C-alpha cells in the first residue's frame, strides 16, 4: 500500500470515528431514556402491588414478571448493549487510526 493510499485510509477511519462519536451521543441518550422509563414504570408497578396488598417477599418477582415491565427492561438492556457496542467501535477506530499513523511514520522515515 502506498503512502497516499494509507493516508486516504486514515482519512476514511477518522471520518468513521467522527460518525461513531456522533452516534454515541444519540445511543447514550437512548440508553439513559430507556433506563429512566424502566425505573419509573417499575416504581409505579411496585406501588400498585403494594396497594393491592401483595406480600413483600414476592413483590420483586411479581413486578419484574409483568409483561410491560419486562418489555421495558429488555429495551433498556438492548439500548445499553447498543451503547457499549458504539464505544467498542470507537475504540476499534482509534486503534486502526493509530496503526495507520504508525505506517505513515514508517513511510516517511524510509522515504
């Protein structure tokens, strides 16, 4: 690979990193919102079950077993995984950029 090709590849990776950083913010907000929605719904469900007189020993299982609460927890967990995968993509792009920068440095030293 020529020096110019390496430089173009570097520019491509930097563009991908910029895009991934933008997406990370959106994914982070989505993860936070999903966690908020889950916690609020769970709290409301716990209060409803308390009013019904549900025994405290089974309260957690009853509330977390509710279809809507379980769905919100799944959405929260998925949003968290998507956020973490965006973080890993960013780390991967950073590493690729560093490798390309090292290749460019070697090209310049050998020229």
